[in-house]
C-alpha cells in the first residue's frame, strides 16, 4: 500500500552559495493562499445549513423575527471567517519554516532557520539533535516532519501540502542529515508514528472487506480476529433499527486488522519459501529413481 512515488532529494536539497538548503515551503504566496482559502471556506460550509434553515422561512412568511435570526447568523459567519483567516495567516507567518541551511558546505558551523518574515542563525554547537518523524496510517504516509532540538528551542519543520519534501523517502532524508550533521557530532534519529484513530463504526472495516484483505473466507474472519486480538464492534444500523430490529453488523478495528494482514502475508511468503526449498528438483527425482 504505497502512496505517491517518493521524490528525490535533489528536489528539496539545494546547494546555495552559503551551504546546503533543505526546502520545506517553495512558495510563500502559495502557502499563504492555501491558508487563507481554507479559512474562508470552512465557516460558510459549517453555517450553510443553519443559514438555509433560517432563510427559507424568512422568505416564505416574511417574519421579522426570522429575518433577524438570519442576519445574526450571517453576521456571525462573517466574523468567524475574519477571525479564522487572521488566525491562520498569523500561524502560517509566525510558525511555518520555509527552509533551513547548513553553512558552509562540507563542514557546517552554522544552522540557519528561515521563517516567512525572518531568519535566525544558530551555532552548530548549539544544535543537540535532529529527528525525522514519519506518520503512517494503514501503511500509507500521512505526513513527515523534521524536528531540530537546539539548546534554547525546539523547531518543528513540516513541508507544505503537496511539496516535494512530503514525498521524500524518510530513510533517505535521515541518511542525508546524518551525513551532514555527523561532522558536527549531532545525532539524527528516525521515528515512525502509526496513527490508529479511526471513527467507529464509520471507518471500521466490514467483515467482507476484512476477509478480502486477509485473503480468507468470510466465515474465518471472526476466529482469526479473536485469535490475533482484533477488536470488533457489533451495532444495529439506523435503518435496520427501524425496519429490522434484530439485524446487526460486525466491524473490525482497521489498525490491528491491517497489522494482521501484514502478518498473514509474511507467514504465507515464509511458507511458500519453505515449500520451494523442501520440494525436490527434477534432477533429484531422476537420481532417486535410478537407485
């Protein structure tokens, strides 16, 4: 289960006059536009049902009270848009890291952090360690970030959405940082965080889907789930509760179910390898027959 093809480090690691630059955000304008666009769209989408519910009766009956409620809701929506947009722009400008530089080339002695409006320079001796954190969900990359721990602060650097760094192989990035920072005796770590928060029962897997993933008959799913510690949840859907009260649906925790799928795949591969090793070849059969 792979995500987009990993990008090469050549797209995110750039040689500059001063040293090496690791780019997290390529375009300030594009990042600000994305933050602004998201903040403008969210409040209207959330408020739309309430606005529509107030607008229709106001138009039909022309009641002054209902019109007043509509205008209050519309005003609150506009205020929410302004406040959220300001908060998103402030967070983007003040917290986001555009790039970091290791200066000079070869034997870096300085560590430069460039944010949207300012940059800061730290002596390499003050850099304690760097951590590459990759977040996975059902085996797929959800995000990646690099955390630099200095003597005075912790700097979290996360690539912009769809930026090349978001697709870079975590092991390759860790190796490059180790090569560069190892000369200054700065340790580099790689961590993997597996996200297991799934909305139950909406995001949990059905019995048929689980059977397909495990490559087993549907009737064997419950037994494997009990044997391997997969949490299950039985519930009655709303439609069934009204028309068929006795009908229930069983769903399975995707986090553990995915782990079991990987375990079963590995066990089958090991079994096939053992069978191929144990099976005699044609030459061995001929030798046996001749004796």
